[in-house]
């Protein structure tokens, strides 16, 4: 199992240089092609007492087209000498940007993106919610912190819960786990569940070994804050990457993510691979 095609989500109106360096690094290890993708919604027109001048709307359209072309130029300039198979896709959509990217992901094995950022009032329609993307895309999503330009994936933590999402994340991450030097499967549990957690992680370690991945099992007592506990374990292990399932449910069409997932998406200080 390997990643044959990577899809990189490009942000408009800002440099994606570090993210493209990281994507190129992974593509080189996997001999993969890369699809760059950029999309946003145009300026929203509020009806009622508000009035948006026509020239402002036209200027927004022109800026979007300029930024889409600039993102493509940066994408091709950064990768054309490193990746033989490059493709670029873009769209201006009145619908959900996450929906558009999820549809386009049908031709990719792995989505690479930066972390969520807070948009200003004036460009609140530009960014895509990474949480929405993870829940809809049907592909693993590799989230790369802004300061990262090279993927150091030697030491990996697999954050385990005995759920469908964790099983999906573990198998989606196999191409990376097989390249890692050190893998630890971690489950955080309460006192009464600790024995069962040990059984879970030992089973996962055995499954990984049958796929050629040498791993260590670690069941840890919960401190009440799983996100902080997992982050501390990752720091103790000097982990380069955290693999985890993304947990959530739909409430009034809004994805509500669990604490660990939200922490990985919004406050990432190391790479994470999440699947739903």
C-alpha cells in the first residue's frame, strides 16, 4: 500500500511555500503525483438594509482570479522540478468549499493541508473549515503546522480508541508507519478501563507487526483531559506525527468535533494524520 496521488489544499492570498515543500518531500518518498487545489466563495451579498456596491463585488472577483493564478504559479514553481505528475484545480463556488474539495478528492489517496486559521470579518468566506473537510472528504487528511517545511516522520504516535474512526486512521496511515523508525500505539483510559485498553493496543501492535511495522503498546491512565494527555505523551516520545481518528456528529448541519480532534486541527504543533 502506498500513496499514488497527493492533493494539496492551497490558501489564496498568502504563500503556501512551506506546505508545498512538505508535500514535495512526501511525494518524493512515495513517487507520487500531486494535485494542487484552491477554491473560495465570492463575496457574499447581504440582502435587506445592507448594500454592497457593484464595483466592490467586481473588485472581489478580480482579486480572486488573481489569487487563483498566483497560487497556481507558486504551486508549479515549487514542484515542477521535483514531481513529474502535477495537476492544478480551482473553483469559485457559492456552495461549500469543503463540499467542492471533497468531491475532487475522489482522485487522491491523501489530502495535505495547513491548520485551521481564524479569518477576519472581511475574508470570512475564504478559508475552508478543516473540520468540515475531514468529516466529508472520505480520505485521510495530513495536517501540517505552518512552521513545517520538511516532513520528519521517524517517530509516530497512534492515538487509539476502539472505534471505527481509529481503525480507519491506522490503515490509512500504513504507508507512513512503514517508513517510521519508532511507532507507539497509545490508548488513554480511566482506571476501570485500563486493562481493556492494554488488550486493545497490544492487538493493534500485533496487527501492525503483520504489516511489517514494529510498534510499542502503551495504555495510559486518563487525567481528565485527553487532548493534553496525548500532547504530553507525544512530547515525551518526541513524536513527529500523531495518527488519530476524527470523531464528530452532525447537529444542525454543523460538525461538532471531540476535544482531541479539535486540538489536532486547531492547535497543531506537530503533523497529524486524521481520518473519519
